[in-house]
C-alpha cells in the first residue's frame, strides 16, 4: 500500500516538473527568436573599450620611456597584425628592441602573438632558438604612475586614482649564431599582466559583469646580451625596463580605463561593507 501511494505522489510531481520545463523552453524560444532573426543577440553586444583609439595610436608612435631614447620607430606587420617596433637605447649601449601590439578592436583578443614573434625572428635572422625560461614578477604602484604623469607634460589624462598593477612576465633567452637576447613577454592591462591569454580573458569577463572592458597591449622586449650570456646577469635591467613599459602604458593609454576599473573595485568593497 505504501509503495502504491508513493507512486501516486511521484507521478503528479513528475508531470508538474515536465510542464514547468516546457514553459521555460517556450519562454527561452520566445526571447531568442527575435534576436536570432535580427542577429542582435544580447550577449553579443560587448561593452566598448574605453580609450581604444588612444591605445591603437601606439602602433604608429610607440611609447615614451624616461631615460631611454628612441632611435627608430616603425609599424611592421607580424602574423597578420600591425605592431610597433621601437629601437631604444641608453648610455650608448646596443639598442633594445621593443615590440608593442595594441588591441585593435572590442572583439580582438590575445592569441598567438608569441609564436608570431618567434616566426618573425626566424624570418629576419634565418635561425632562432630559445631556452632558459623563467619568470619576472614586478609591481607598479599608483605612486609610480603619478610620478610619471606629473613629470611628463604630454600626458593630459588625469584619472582620479591608479590601481596597483601586478605583472608576471615570461623571461627567457633567444639566440642564433650572430645575436643573443634576453627577452621579456607579457600581455599588459591596467591592473596587471601575464604572458598567458587566459589570464586576460578572465579579467575581461569579470569586467564585463559591470559593463566594462579590460584593454590590452602585447609587450615583447628584446635586450641584446653577450653571445649565449648568463640570463640572470641581465635580470635587473630586464625587470627595470619592463616596469617602465608597464608604467608608461598605465599613465597614458590605460589611464582613463584604470580609473574605471578602480571604481569597479570600490563598488565591490562598498557592497561587502553593506553586507
């Protein structure tokens, strides 16, 4: 008797659940069909990238770095994308190669930029090998950006605050029979940087929850060193120069966006405090 009554109870519940699922499916279809017919999917409308035009200018002008002189700057095509290539020098040393690829549009994402650079070097030098992979980690504080902003009269964007930027970059050696470089690579964005495209992706997804975006610039620094020289001897200059590049990006192209992202963090902190 108990089993029979249990079956009687289960069947109405199953029917109710089935009806509910059908109703939900109908609602989804009703909501999706207009978007499908017009091509205007709600989730396809990405928020705009603040300062996108200012960021794109990098490929034509490069960036200014304190105490470093730009010997030459050119726009070159690598892997189907237009990069800025700057040759910068300090104290009459061999010029450093600074490659920068700014985000080109709201849908462009970091993908295979490092493979493109390797292909370019093989094409240019005839042979290209890499080894001695490690990491460089550095932090750019808001005070670092403020100092550069105050010292550079060409920077007109003055956001209310600058976030702290934590960068993990890839550090390795690239070489052929004629030249050897200490190389640093990372995707830079206002609040940090990482050589892995996935790290930017998740940062951008989080920003989109607040109808914001995270702009990016691919950075590849190549410092000439002694033939097959010990990479660790060049870690200090590699870290110093990398920090200067990140600071330069945060102080101008990323400046307004940095202020917007900081406001997202402030809103989150207020919500936690109220809770």
